[in-house]
């Protein structure tokens, strides 16, 4: 995070996403019901584009085809990041090769050529951060200092367009 805990930059969002291994991806079903799935991040671009491998069959894929608006949520001790954006399926064999890893084989036993394997790109529109900026030690130090001095607990919220 930037030095100013009340300012969220695109780079802060990229760094937070790159540090996370899993996010909750929320989609809207045709009847408006919201449905969330844990998803393993396969890659994060400098412009805050997030890449996932996803099944091309089933309810999640159907929801993504019906309505591309999605939300990604990350929760860590004392901090939360929410990214609103749009998802699209991408055909790019070279990128699949680049992003492929052993964990993906657990979900797609046919490997990179599994007919059910889809490459999903989420392009962020905006992001919101809640909590205390910095790593765990910095957060703890700020909480202890506030408690010792009688000050307000640290933390806040910040939003940025992506």
C-alpha cells in the first residue's frame, strides 16, 4: 500500500492481487441471485487484469456468459479488498501455456488441452480497500500505538478507479 493509508492506487491493487493466491469471485445468476466461488489467481497484469482458469461448463460459466459483471473479494487479517469489474472468456493458447501450473492439473486432469478448460480475464473497473495499510507487523504496531495513547484505532477505506 502507499504511504498514505487513505489513498488507494492502481499499483496498490495490483500488488495486493499478486500477493493473494485465492479470491472469491461473485457472479449474478439470470434470476439475480449472487453466487460466489473461491478462485485461484493464475496471473495479474500491470493494468489490474486478473486471469483465471475456469470450467467452460456449469452454472458459473453460464452466469459469466449471461452477465459479465463480477466482483472479486480478498480478506486478510485486518484488511479487505473488493474489485468490481467485467469478465470475459479469452482464447489464447500461448497465455494458457504461460499461466499453466501443477495446481491447475488438479482441476483440469486433461491438462492444457482439457476441452473444459477456459481462460477468464477479469478487467477491473474500480477497487475499494478497507482496513489498515501495510503488512501484519505495521498493522499491529499501529493498533498497539493507538491503544497505548488512547487514540482511535487505525484503519479506513479508500476507493480507486482502475
